[in-house]
């Protein structure tokens, strides 16, 4: 994304969640969607490794490149 913002998170209903996410009133683009057995641990792991790029109190990360998940 031009903004460099990436959302790293989990959801039970990705289609519904995608509709609710906006950045500066613009709809975001889905970059990657994966089913994983333990989504809570996977999300926590990626939030930890990208912590230095995390926007405060959010699941948004300011990255130069798409995260590898």
C-alpha cells in the first residue's frame, strides 16, 4: 500500500472484517489471507517480530515491505 500501513490480525469472518477496515477513509486492499490452525499464536508471533513498526494501541504496522507471514 502507498501508505506503508499493514494490518496484521485474525478474524473468523474475513469478508465482513475487510469491509469495516479503512485507512484515511479509503478501503484497504487484501494482501494475504491464510488459514492457520492456531491463529492466536500466529498473530501474537507476528505482532512481536514487527513490534518496532507498530502504531500505538493498534494492529497496524508501518512497514517498507509487505510482511512475510
